[in-house]
C-alpha cells in the first residue's frame, strides 16, 4: 500500500489508500521500518502532490497527523526516532492566506497567514516574507516585512530526550499577521513568497545538525477601492453583554517559557443569526490601574463567522503580567474599532457585513494559572510564535 500511495490519485484510491494507511498507524499496527518508509513518502510527496500543496493536504495530511499523534512507540529505539524527526523536519508547512477580497486605499492592509505544520518538537523554526509579486507594496513596507522573522517559541529538545510524543508538541495551526501597508486603488492579482527554515539541532545521539528550507508561493487577489467601506456602528446593552461574556475567561498564565500569557476568548458567544451582518473588530487590553500591560487586536464576524478569527499582539509587558493579581487594580477592557472590523467585512463578498460593534466594556480581570511551559500545550489557541525582529508598534519585554 505504501508503494502505490503516490499513484492513488483518482476518487476511489484517494479515498481508500490514505485512509487505510492512517488507520494502520492509528492502531500502531505497523513496523518501525514501514513507518519510516511511510514518513519518508509523506515528506517527499509526489509529482502531483508536492509537500505544502493543497493536493498534498488531500492525500498525505491525514497520514502525517497519525504519525504525529502515534509516534514514537514505547519500543522505538533512539536511532529510529532521530531518523523520523529528520524526515518530518524536512516537510514544508501548509500556508493558507486569509485576506480581504475587497479593501480600501486609505487604510493599511493586513493579511493573515495560517500555518499548519508537522515539524517535530525539537525543530527550531523561522518564517518570513521574502518577496511580493505584482502587488504594489511600498519600499519601506517591503523592507520591514523582509526583516520580520517569526520564530517558534519552544526549546529545542529532541523527542528522544524529552520523551514527549509529537502530539504534545506540534500545536494547532497558528496565525501570523502580514502588514502590507496602504495600496493604491486598483484590482490586483499576485503572490506572496514565504520562506521557511527548519533546523533539527545536533544531539549526543545524533551529532549532525539537520536543516531544511524552502520558499512557498501564496496567491493573493484583491480589489482596492478609493474609499473605505461604510459600516454602521451598533452597540446595545444586549450585544455589549455578549462581548463581555466572550472575554470573561480573562487571561491564562504559565510560570515558564518565552511566551507565558494569553487571553482566553469565546467567539461563539456572538454566534446568533441576528449578528450575521455585524463585524467585531476589537482592541483587547489587560490594564493595571488604567495602564495597558497587554494589547491584542482581534476581529471576527458575528453569527457563524466567529470561527474565522484574526489577531495580532500590539503590546505586551511580560514582567508586569507575571506578577498581576486579582486585587482590584487589574481589569480587562474591550473596545470596538471600525478599521479592525473592516478586516472582517472584506472577507465575505457574497454575504456582506454592514455593521460594526462600536461599544466598550470593562470588568475585573480574571487570571487562570496553568502549569508547565505554555509552548508545550497543544490545546492553547493563542500565540506560540514570537516576532524575532518586531516593528515599532510591538513592544515585547525581554524575559
């Protein structure tokens, strides 16, 4: 079955063979030798389904997920673990672009890249934009983008050393904001070139470092209008209360790690059909006696659109957040923002958004303590990547 996997391209074989192999992996009904063959096949893909492509996702991602969740076995030797890690380290990520199909020439454009990957726990990862084709991004914006390096915020410890299976380390897909600046009016169709670099450090058992890198091209099409889309502000006690409920879980805090704090939020609180036409663009802050210590830009659509959220960290004072207490001095404030709301509106051309939430809510900050290192958590939907070279609007205090 592994041998014929690359040729399973029609409807029946594409449905059956990958599913069968994934099931064998899931039941741990496969030798280490065959598991290694299958991992190498996933890492190399085939001519019609190269790694990082949509076709690869359709054929190989389900298998890679099972490798990620079932390996290593209790009897797997250290050498085999290292070989598997090297193969998985070589696999490019799958990148999906979330960008408005319609925007305006008076406000900066922000696109969101969703990164899905199968890199092992030990891999040191860097991502950055290296080029944009046929989209008139200004020279200063392009220079800034090329110098923004996103780095995965986990320690480089091998699965063989840590004993952690990949299912506890890979994490959920992450979101990375790409600031393209202001564009002149017009209709554009182009590409964003994204470079990835994965390094598996040398260890005592595997003394040679393993490195893989590549460039992924992401298509982008956008219609830039001369003026901004007009949205009607809306704020009622009932809607304000829903927003408050969405953020009442407050802040999560971990004792260790480069990334130790996250806001917990529940977009489904605004999922009623009455809010389908409303965009929620919000500035979310943790305040100490009115002074912002963490600021997050966040946006989603009301109704069923809450599953497509976008976010970006604007400011974070980790040292202040480390000692925050629920003593009346700390609060959480959420303010509606029309520009952030328009980032949502432009993504739904066939179901237009006509309103934006314009309210403000503030309440005492709830702090929930977590154990261990946040970067080990697969369930955390927040930020597991850090901007290595932040621009002037991002203030991250050193640990």
